């Protein structure tokens, strides 16, 4: 009788979930939000301490103000778009690489700049708020996928990853995750309207939103097949919504340049990234990793990150997690078929199936996190110092 009652209760929850009325996670123990925010704020204070220490002691003669040390690379490119548009500073030569950046962050940066005069500080504030929201969603997702408490470990695993310092800087990763993770959580709860609207926000921030949109289609189809319930087929219309910001941005760039794929061609003209065979890309990156210049260490990290991506794909395939396989696989495929490996360590931040997996494993075997933290965690220090010194990072 107990077993039958549990079965009936589970079926009722599934039906309510399908109708968008209630979600199972609301009836399960979850990681408290205060713990998640404590991890987020605590690690951000740690990054800030590293930045201060590096500026004062480690950097030698380079004693630029603290805020100035966070405006390198993409941070300044986002600022240019927010301040001047995609034509760039009219007093300088046009930057052909600017269309590679989607408008979500520059638009928000421009809005925040109305209140905060300093562009760099405005970007840091956006990443801080967006990152906090993303960590809460990640914890909820991990608690949903695994045992109660998996959420705190998933968040900690992500924040100890060396490229997580980019979640502090005014880059687009934190804002993307602030949309993408709640979108995926809503999809897992079968709240398709909310999932697709949030995914549209993610698609306006990074091209990675295109891969998220495709993965949502797969998740929708898999959920229909597994439950053998096709009465909700009309919800599939929502799956078009995440593609709309991408189409709108392509149309905007076409109005400027006459090129529907301006964002993709900007990758070629701005960074020399073209489609090549994966072994060609690997050989090029391996040659860079064997060099004796400042790029060698980052090329080595690119190779390690690519290997992590391939291993993650193998696990997702074995576990038959088809939608997540598509989401990560499209990213890995695009990154390892570029002219050379570029920004793969930062892309790892967006692979939430990896962090959820680590959270699920650690809640059963805490020693995994101890080993992970002692080996991986210290690498945050050189990556942070490298970025602040304007060396190529991530």
C-alpha cells in the first residue's frame, strides 16, 4: 500500500509539473540560498584580494589603479560597443572584430552607465549581480538532478575553476549564465514558456544561446517521448522564441554591413578564426603550447580544457543525456574546429552538466572535492594575475 501510494503521488507530481502548477524541487530539501550567496560573495572577495595584492606587490612596476586592471581585452571591447556602437570610437580605426560580440551585455552596460559613471565598475557590478543569480539557479539545478546538497558542491566546483575569475570581470559569461541556467531549470520543470523566454535573453548575450536553443528542442522532444504524452505539443511553438534575438541581431548587422553572418566573419577578420579539420586545429595549438613565449601556458590550458570537453561528452553520451550532449557538443565541436584553440577554458564555465556532475559525485564522496580543490583551485592565482597584467588569458 505504501509503494502504491508513493507511485500515485509521483504520478500526480508529474501531471502537475507538466501543467506548470508545481515542481518536485519545491517539495525536496535544497541548498539554502544564503549558502550559495556566501560562496559567491566569499570567492568574489577572494578574487578582489588577489587583485589588490597583485597590484600592490606582485606586479612590480605596473602600479595601475585597481579598476584599470580589470578593463583589459573583451572588457574594453564591450565598453566600446556600449559607448560608441559597433562602428567603434570615431577617433580611432574601425575594429572589424566588434560584430563578433552580441549586444546583450553592451545594452545593459549602457543602461547601468546612466547610474554608474565608470564603465569598468558598471561591468563589474553587472557580473556580480548576474553571477549571484546564476549560482542560485545552478544550485537548484544540481539539487534537482542529484541528492539534496549537491547544489552547494556544484557551485563550489564552478567557483574553484581557474577561469571563474572571468565571472568577476566585465565579461559576458556571468550574464549568459544568469539567463541560461534558470532557462534550463525551467525546462527541466517543463515550464516551456519561461524556459524559452529566458533562453532568448541568453541568445542576446552570446552565440552560445543558439546552442542552448537547439538543446531545448531536443529536451522538449525527449520529454515527450519518455512520458509518452503528446497532448502538450502546442508548447513547441515557444521553442522558436530563443532564435528571435539571433535573427534580429543578424538583421541589424545586415543593415550595417550587408552581411547576414557579420558576427561570424568578424571572428575571422578580428581573430583569424576559420573552420579547419580538428586535427589541424590541435596540431596548431600543440605547436603554440611547445613554445617559450607567454602564450605557451595558455595554449596548454586550452588543450586541457578541450580534453575535459571531450570526456564530458563521452559521459553525457553514455548516460544518454541527449539534450545536454547537444548543448556541450555543439560548443566543443565549434571550438576544436577553429584555426586554433581559443577561449575554451572560459567556455568550460558554461558547461553546467560538468558542474552538476561534480556536485552529484561530491555529495556522495566529499573527498572528490577536496582533491579537486587542492589541485585545481590554486591555478586561480596565476590566471588572475595574468589577466590583470594584460597578458593573454582565457
